[in-house]
């Protein structure tokens, strides 16, 4: 799983990692060997724990279905006291947020699809949580800004200036989620006696996308290119630049759906 | 025709009953529910033996084989 590659990031944050499924110990052992998984894979063969958590998926896999017993996939992250601090369950069972995307939501740097640009107003590093993703994966596109000394960019909600805004081009291979902007700060511009919301210093915009992949029967796709425009206007208390824009882009290698299975003899028998 | 209507009704019922998975299970601010389970080595694990210094990321995944 993609999680194995992100294990360091979790360990650096002092977070233990475990993944639970309804598979037998034998299936999990085989899976761990094939995929070189070192973190605990937990076996809940009768879905007792899944039921106790109230996350049994009996909508898609009702009683009698060969896959009855599967959970809605998702993640709980606790603090040191064991209290749940983050809960992440996607709307359908085919989707999940990647581990790298989770770590980015906690402030980690992103290392895929990196591009850097700089002008008089700011330095911008664009990156993505994952270099590759399969259909159903929710990944994060990242824009890390470092404003030039004494410069500020206008934040959403501003009147009379162009607010910072990421506008991604719709792409049939992905679903776009709402971009997340950091909290803005009020900037008081004395000469005009106005107070406006701005971004200053270093800040980050996050844009999640869920990979859909090509439609059934459509030609295979190896790479997803995501393009967009960044709209902005930057000023200091002395100079004010005209409203402007710049192109931004990311690329993501599209992985096929994972269909590799264990040996027939190890496979799970449907639950009654 | 009757069958088609029945299927349509069933499909609508299924759509209506689909829960938002975020509303299922323990909520943010609550503790994880304690359990014991065997890991891939056969060792019995519980929440205490799984957590790190700052907490635990517990994933529920579909299956290692499907």
C-alpha cells in the first residue's frame, strides 16, 4: 500500500500506524510479504471490530453478499491520550485519501511534481502529495507561497482588489474539491483608511483532487495533467501591483486498479 | 414492467439509505473503541501496543484480497 512509503512521516510525528481488515492472518501475512509491509496489519475475520465501530458496509455488501463484512474504508487518528483528532471517511467505498495527503494536511512538505517560480512579489513552490495515484485516490496539490518583504496578497472576500484564487481547469479524469486557503489577516491601509484581508509571509493553499480515471472501455491513460490559473494581486504599503495571473500545472502518473490476489487456497469464504 | 418498477423502487431506496460514512463510528473528540486483534505475524495486539508517543493512525481498509 502507498502507506508503507509514508511510514517515516508518521513515525517522525510519533504516530503509530495500523491497518485493519476482515482478512485472515494468513492473507495478511501473504499480503505483507508480497508488498513488503512492515506496520501491523490487523485481522478481524468475523468483522467483530468493524461492527463494534459501526462502520460495516451493509449498503454495498448486504448480508448474503460474497463481500459482506467489509467496512466503509477510513482512518481515525488519535492524540497521545487516544482521543480521535482526525477522522477521514470518503463518501464512497472506492475512494480514500492517500497517506501522503494526510501528512500534508498536518503541515508536511510535498515532494512530487515540484515546480518553483519567483517574481518581485513572491516565491511559489507548487507540488503534489503523490507522484502516482490509482482511481479512487484523493491526493493533494500544494501551493507554498513566500511573500517578498513587506508584500501582501489579497485574500478571498476582499473588495476592490483581486483576491488570490486557484482556478483549476475541469478534467474528466478527476473530481475537484474545494481549495483550502489559510486564515487571512486584516491589513490596515492608513492612507485610504481601509482594512482588507490579506496573506503575508509564508502560507499554503491546498487543493484536493480525487482520481476517477478513464471511463470503462476508454483508451488507457498513463498520466493526468492538471492545469490551472492562479489569480492574484499583491501590494505593500508603498507599491501596488496590477491584478495579475500565472499558469500552474501538475502531473500525476495514473496507476491501474490493484487486482492482485492471494492464492486461491487462502481466499476468504463468504460470511454467513 | 412490474419488475422494472420494483427495481427502480429498490434502487431509490438504496440511494436514500446510503449513509455519509463520516457520520458513522466514533466521532472526533471520542476515544477509539478498545479491541484485540492478531497482526500478520499472529501476535495479539491492542490499542496500547499499536500507538506511538503522540497517538495512532488506525486505518480500516477494504481487504488485502479482493
